[in-house]
């Protein structure tokens, strides 16, 4: 009778061993790199361009090297974050050209409506410095998170758009966007026309 139980032991033993394991599986969330933010310090951008402003010391101002580049077009390169704030300047020659530039800024911001979860508009108004404009904060998996334009409504038109050289995943870049938005706000609050 003892031999009879020994025959079943090799069959039952693996069953008991597998029944005691915890086979619950839960997927691990994706991890992101830890971001170490630099200290906020600013320097003056002043040169031959018809405007000046303060920008962060951890960003590099570079002349735009793209196709069809015009004078006084720049890229503010945030090397640590792989981001660019594209800055373009136009002389305003007449009212029709001004209206067209303002409408183009609106169209370029709302072009992201397909992927955006929200687009907030904020008026920019510094009458003492003759600076007016609109600031577009775009949320969601869009190519650009911030766009704005500044003008004096007579001679000058300046536009900015923030882009990352990464596939848009708003949940992963949101902390960096918030950090850079403070730099853009500082740039706008210190912006001045030279003439």
C-alpha cells in the first residue's frame, strides 16, 4: 500500500509547488528621466535687432539657419531640454499686412486643435512700452505647447513658438513646459522695442 502512494507522489508534488506561488502580474508604469532644473538667472539680449529682452542663462540665442530665413529671426535653444523657442520678427508695412500676420498667428496656434486638449488665450498688454499681443497656451500631445505674438500695432511684429525635438507626449514634457513658460513670461515682461 505504501508503494501505491509513492507512485502518485511525483504527480502530486509539482501540483502543490505551483499552487503555492503568487502569479498575480501587474505591469510597471513607464519611468521618465529625473530632470534637474537649473537655477533661474537671466541675461539681456541686445544686438542689432529692433527689440531687446531678458532670457535665461541656460539657453543659447542662435541665428535661425532654416530655409527662407529673414533678418532678426532667432532660436532660443534650451539644450538641456532639447527644446527651441523659434522667434521671428517682421516690419509692419501697412494695416493689411498687420491684420494678415495676426490672423496667421491665430491659425498657427489653432492648427493644433486636432490633438490639443485645451488652448487658452491670454491678452498681452503693456501700453507704457507699446507692447500688445496674444499668448496661446496649448495643452495635449501637440507639436507646440506655447505660441505668442507681440506688436506695437504700427511698425513691429514679433512671434514666438516653443517646440521640442521629441515626439509629443504631454504628460512627460509637462513639467519642462511649465519651467520654460516662466522664462517666456520673463521674456515678454522685459520685452522692449528700440524705436
